[in-house]
C-alpha cells in the first residue's frame, strides 16, 4: 500500500508486522509519524521502543516484541537500518542472528506492532529471511516518486495547508528539486512563510527562495554557451566556482548532460517514443522529458562539437595540462568564437 493509504487501513485492521520499503525520505518520515499515532501520547514512554540494528541485535527486538503492553492495548516497535535485507556482506558492527527473528515472523505477538523501516530502493529478495518477511508483513511503499506523482502529491499538500500555487511555480519547484519529492517538500516551509499574507505561492517566490541544483546551474551554463552568450556563460561559471565546485566535476556533469541531449535528439528523430526512450536509455523519465523539451533548441552539429570539446578538456584537466579553471574558461571562449 501507499503511505497515504496507511491511516485508513488501520480502521479495518492493524497488522502485526509492517515493512516500510523505499528511499523517499519524506515518505519514510510520514509513515513514521502515522505509526506513532497508533499509541496515545501518554503511552509512548512505556509502550514504544526503537532499535537501531547498527548498534543493537535482533534478539533484543524479539524479546521486546514478545513483551505484553503495559497499561495499554498495544506495543509499538520500530526497527531501523535493517542491512540484513540487502545483498552483500553486512557492514554493521553488530552481527545479527536471524534464527529467533525468523521464528517471530512466523508467530508474531498479536498485541505488538513491529515496523521495519528499510530506506532502500530494493532488497535482496532471494534471501530466506527476506522472503519470510515479505510473506508475513504488510508492505508500505515509500519508493521514489516520479515527476507526475511528485507534482500531484505536492499540490495536494499545499492545498491541504491552506495555500494555492501557480502552475508555473509548481513546475519550477519540481525542476529546481530535480523531480525529487523529498527535496521539494523540504522547501515548502520557506514558501509558506513567504506567502503568509496572500496564501498564494508565485513563480517569483520559488525563484527567489528555492536554490537551483548543481544540475540546473550547469545546464544554464551550457544553454548560454550553445546560444553563443559568452557573458552569461562566464557569469554562470563564476557563480559555480564561488560555490566551491571543482571544474573537473563540472566537466563530468556537462558531458553527461550534452550526451543525453544528443542521444535523445538522435533517437527522437528516429521515431522513438518517450516511454521507449526512458526504458532504452535507463534514465529517469523526468530527465528524458526535460531533454525532449530542450534538444530542439540546439543543432546536432553544435551538440557534437560541445561533447568533443568537453571530452578533450576533461583529458587535459586530468592529465595536468594546464590550470583547471583557466582551461574551462578557454573552452567557453573558443566554443563561442567558433560560431560568431
């Protein structure tokens, strides 16, 4: 089930074991707050426990889970950092004996609600313990939201908080957050405070208060270059340097962005659909969507030239053939001079 469905599900039945799986940190936090509401505030001190498996072992979890609630109807137990659910060697200091825990999964204590928070995109499904947990628990999906889901959920949250947001402002918020719901959600408090009098979030408010990601800043630099605007490109570059960004890292990101624009431009001309593009390139659909909107601004020749020059500059930087900052600036000057 989705996190937003969790509260209503409690009205029908509360399962003895839940697995909250997914790397969307805001959804993990929301699920946590919803589960805490299962206990009256006065019982949180006596009938709630949390175990960090980086420091504690599963035997302690099972012992606590088998205890009866004190002056209440239910015990609530949270388990965090369950690395035993992932593939590879356990990197935590504490060795976990899964025998007792496996037995508990088969015969859970009915007066205990055990919640395992797994902030991972996926777990190692071929493990016996993972299969057993999935079979005997209720799965709560806290996976990453795509751009459409992020847009819908954010708009619902904003309306529920008593605010309105312009469509352009919402689009800008998603773009500046790289379609990351958790990142976008963390910016809402600032926007609510700014719009406290009008209760309307405008695009100007988003531009003023929500910083662009490094991806967006590098794209602005490339966009200026590809449009022969050397002054704007230099301004973008200087701002990136002021933020202590390494020119080598900037080049790597620029290569990635230009390569994606090239791939999308070529494959789009061959008639490949949006859905097939995302699947073929194995890239987040939101990035494909942006690339499709952007690639028509630039010629195929210019994109190829930019990619070639960036790869050449990357080689010069990594082999120490000149000052990194100067090499990047020289690249910008040479590139724009070519198309005067």
